[in-house]
C-alpha cells in the first residue's frame, strides 16, 4: 500500500526494572487491508503504569506482550481506509492501536468512535478514556459514595486519581489525596478540588497525619499504590468503609512484600474491599464515556495532560511515569 509504518516493539523483558532499552523502534511497509480491517492514522498513544505488567512474562489478567511484538497501548486516531462497513474514512476512533504510526486493526480492537469537534482528541485517552472509566467504575460502582462521606485517593494528582477526586466532589464528598510533591499537592487542590492533600514523602507518620485530618475516619478508599499508603488508610477506616484496590504501583512486582494482617480491622469496621479491573467495564464503555463527557463539557471534570512528542519518546515516558515524574495523563503525540 506504499505506506511505511514506524512502530515500537518489545525487545527484552524487565529484569526487574523497566528501562528504555527494553524497546526498539522499527519501520516496515504496510500490507494491503484484509476484509473487515481498518487502517488508522494514529494521533496520540497512551502510556500507562499497567504496561509494567504487560511486558513482564508473568501473565496476569492479560496475555504478556510477546518479544518483537508491537507494544500494546490504547490510542486515538483517524481512519484513513476501511474494509469494515461499520467504520468510514475520516472517522476518529479510540482503541488498542499500539505504539505505532499506522494501525491495521479489526473491529474488536476499537472501543468507541469520537468526535474531535466535541472534545479534544487527546482527552479521550485521559479523563474520558481508560483512566476516567476506571475512576468511575471504582468510585461510583464499587464505593458508592454518599454526600459528606470522606474519600481518600492515592496517586491523587495522576490521571485516574485526579478523576476519582473530581467525581467524589460531584457526589458531594470530602476528598483527601496522597501525592509525592508539594507541586503536585498544589495541583490537586487548585485543579482537582481536593480538600486536603498529604505529601507522603514528607509526612513522618502517614496514619497519624490522616487521623488528624479526618478524625471521623475514611468512608471510601480508592487505592492505586499499595504498601505504606494503603496500610495508613486501612488504619483509619470508618465503620462500613468501602475500599477499592485499583493499582499497586508503589509495590514491587516481585518479591511481593508482606504487610499487616488486616482481617480484624475489616471485621471490626465491617468494611468491604474489592479489586477492580477496568476491562470488566468495557461493555459499558459508551454509557460511562457519555457521563464523563457531560461532566467534562459542564466544566466539572478537568483533564490534565503531560504530552511528549514523537513515538521514540514512548519508552522514556513509561520510565518517567513509573518514577512518578508525570504531571497529568502521560501521552505521546505522533
Ligand atoms: N485496575 C485497573 O483496571 C486500572 C486501570 C488504570 C489504571 N490503574 C492503576 O491506577 C494507577 C494510576 O494510573 P494512572 O494511569 O492514572 O497513572 P498516573 O497516576 O498518571 O501516574 C502514575 C503515578 O503513580 C505514582 N507512582 C509512581 N511510582 C510510584 C511508587 N514507586 N510509589 C508510589 N507511587 C508511585 C506517581 O504519583 P505520585 O507522584 O503522586 O506518587 C505517578 O505520577 C496505577 O496504579 C495503575 O496501575 C488500574
């Protein structure tokens, strides 16, 4: 078809750290489209902490990315050719497009069609993308927040965390965020409306710091981190608290660290704890997207982005978010 694709493939697996040299940039000529396939000119690709798990050879909820395979990622782009009657040239789609300039995909890899005249294209990968859907699923569906309840969120300045904090405010809750710097703490308060923010790197004792801020206890806990931050919030749960385990970015993949035994705390507090995998909510993608898009248009849900330019920046951007150096949803603009 006379189009040359650039793509980033996985060359080696982490051992155990994720480093830029695990990836390689390759070029290849694109093949002709088969029946049902579409060709997408990719405009933005997503960088996600979950990629640390996808490139390791220990399978979890999804098959590991193979060596020499194009790096798996969500992306947004414009259809430039289609052999599927449901998709037309010049339409924009969000889907599993991978770290590449051109993606040849079939319908099963597309999540949704989007309209760049309604919301900026990149927003569909942040507050209106996987991160926003995750925030909605964990907070609204699992925690079921009530007005005036206290909600704690870890990675509060990040893409998922900032959406959780803002949705909690829409539901009339008091919000407390954890983050790693004063700069991020300021963003949490000013941009995402958090009532209180704890810089976990500065606090001497996270649990007593939280107790001072929320003496009546925590009703909903949206955890993206695990480890010490998780332990501190569990210490402060209120009766009938709901805890959602969304991520473990603060814990090593191996060996898995031991922590306090929380059985009695859960019993005494009659607390519920539940794991969340956003892929389980993909059959509700459009319904949740429409709600998030409405909040975004109403100015109730802000989307902060950290955009790097050029496909070759994808590996270093992944390393960057795994070191907490991003300020907003990490994306690559192609
Ligand atoms: N379960 C699901 O289906 C699902 C779906 C999407 C995302 N997630 C999870 O949600 C979390 C946030 O993802 P995101 O895409 O929104 O990323 P993000 O928050 O925009 O960026 C990652 C953030 O993680 C924090 N971090 C990085 N290394 C850390 C460490 N060693 N210890 C503690 N914190 C660390 C940093 O925030 P601070 O500087 O504030 O510490 C960093 O900015 C991740 O755990 C991710 O795996 C889960």
